C-alpha cells in the first residue's frame, strides 16, 4: 500500500475501516501525496504504535487467549456484540480463528515497511 501511495503525485484521500486504520495510518505516514486520512470505526495510533499498546495491558474482554498454544481469537459468544452489532439480524458466520500474538516490539501491520 505504501509503495502505491508513494508512486503517485496525485492528491490522495485514503479511507480505511476498523483494524485497517492502523496499517493504513502507518503506510500513509509521511507520504506527500496523502492529503487526508479518513478512518471509519478505527483507531489512530502514533506512527510505530501497536494496537497492543492501547488499553491497560490486559487482554480485551472479547479475546479468547490460549497461553499454552500461544494463540488468541474472538470469544464466539461476544463476536456479534463486539464486531457485528450494526449488521442485519441474520445468522452470521464469520471466518475467525486463533492467531499467534505479535512478538514483543513487533508493530501491527508489519508487512508494510517504511
């Protein structure tokens, strides 16, 4: 994403939603063509700040943390109320699953390098 933004001289408005705001803010930081950054239902971290740095250092209540396996996921009973509260009242099937947490010091969206 950062490379695409850097390759253009056209004034650009970048729009991101939810977690995408974190990686988008990082990718757009300092790019001269980016005039505006519009984040919808998202966080705006400082450059280099990770989502894991938000809050009080304990896992969010909607997370199901498995320390033995080294993974975390969303607690199924809290999925709809936490992330899908604005969806129509229809059965919701979400693709979700445990993932390993970031290594200490690893930034969210580390696949976007400066």
